[in-house]
């Protein structure tokens, strides 16, 4: 008979709680890039530079020209559930920002060495801030010269979570996860100019002109962008716009389909199916289009609070949305609309 020993309940330290949350939100270097870029976009940045070393495992440095963080709020930003994006329960049902959980920075901080250099543009603060933390412990929080926007550097990711570090296999794979994150966000936010530098070499640069077709050209090349048809459809609840490839331009998997919902890249099997349905018999079996589908919806009808990474969204009236997407694509592929549309200038 096993001895039943009483184990006392204790409340975990904040650092430990953050580390547990990090297990969900921060899977790999690309997750850090995603969260930091979302923060830059939420801060209304128009130019963001992502500089990484060793596919982000050694360092990830993200520099934005956004609104910055006030001197007396920088340390708070490292606390769990601390956010400037929602205030009460009602806000949870009308989320317009990419972030809202107040989890990314504390999670990242708990598994890395983090440096934040930031200031706000207005004169409310006389100085900026330089904050340094390691494994979630703040080591330094000092006034610093004013700068434009925010620079966040994440070094030695997973230095204190050896199991996570072991699970990372190849630098090449991590780099491609990072470029995928940047590509999707540049399609979701054509108004932002992104630059990716890996080990000192520029890998990727987007125009930031605000034009989706130009963003598509940046990601998939100009000749592909020229073979994309504009789509547009709306009902009372949804507005669907975007670009889909001509039926002759296909790929062997669904990775070239990007579904955006209120500026967020989401994973949604049903919408993917609705896109393919729009092609009817025009697609060969096992082939998939290149597509960027931009859905605008009243935030009240979308529940983003499903998963910590916010890639899954529950949409009410999803069936209506699917039909709308399918119809928009069908319409664009009609022979009479096909030609002039395809010749649209890039
Ligand atoms: P969330 O994005 O869910 O609010 P985060 O942990 O990602 O939570 O960030 C916490 C807070 O720090 C944000 O709400 C925001 O106020 C501030 N912040 C983080 N990154 C930036 C940035 N690049 N520019 C301006 N403010 C930022
Ligand atoms: Mg965030």
C-alpha cells in the first residue's frame, strides 16, 4: 500500500507562472517574432526591422517606429495580464488589436535575456527607458536618451528551458518559420514596411505602400502577383476582398492560402475549403490556389479568445461567410470578368 502523503498547495511565483505560459505561446523563435511584430503593428508602426542571428536562437532584435512605451509603464509591460489594449469585459468582445492577453512580453522575458529600449513621442516623458531582464528578473530599468519608437532585443532564447531548446532541430527550418510569419503579416498589413536581416544579410524587404497586390508581389514575386485576380463581395455582416490566382497558377499544398480576419492571419479549414470550392472544377485534384482573402467583420461576431496564439477564431455565421467567399471567387473567375481584371496594372 502506497503511503498517502499530503502535499501543501502553494501559489506559484510570477516567474514560474510566466514560464508555464511561455510553453504555450512561445514555441520557437518564430513565435517571438510573431508576438513582437504584432506589438509593433498594434503600436501603429509603419517601419519595422527584424534583425536575427542564427535563425533567432542567438538573438532577435525588432526595431519599430511606433508609439513607444511610457517611462513608468515599461516594467509593467513585463507583468502577466498587463495590457494597454483592453480594459474591461466588454472590450473582450470588440477586439480591434492583434494583442490583448498581456502575455507575450512576460512569456518571452521568462525564457530569454530581454532588452527594451523605448520612448514615447510626446513630451509627457523627458527620457526614454532602457530595461534589461534575464529569465523574467528585471536587472536594469534606467532612463535612456529619447528615441523613435521601440527596440526589443531577445537573446539566448530558451537558455533556461533545455527541453525546449533540444526540440529545435535545424536553423534552416527555424528561419523558414520566421520568414513565413513575416510574409503573412506583410500580407495582412501592406501599410507596414518590413525588413528581415539574418546574420547581417538582408533576406526580405516589403514596400509598405498599403497596396495588397504590391505586398503579394513582395512575397510571391511580380509575375505571380500579375496572375492574381481581385475579388470583392459583401453582405451585412462580412466584407470579403483580396486576390486569388488564375486557375492555371496552382500549388501542391494549402500553404499559399492566407486568410485574414480583421488584420489577423488565421487558420480556418472551412474558409480554405470555401476558397477551393470557388474554383469548382477549374482546379486539378490535389492542386491549390495562391490566395489572400481579407475578411472584415464586426469584432462582436468573432471570438479571438480561443487559443493563446490567437490563430484560431470562432466566427458566428461562418456558413454565410463561406458562401460569400466561394461566390466572390466564382464571380472573379467568370470568363467575362477574367481578362480585364487580370490585366490590372501592378
Ligand atoms: P498585449 O499585446 O496582449 O497587450 P504584450 O505582453 O505583447 O501584451 O505587451 C504588453 C504591453 O506592452 C502592450 O499592451 C503595449 O502597451 C506594450 N508594448 C509592447 N510592445 C510594444 C511596442 N513595440 N510598442 C509600443 N508598446 C508596446
Ligand atoms: Mg502582444
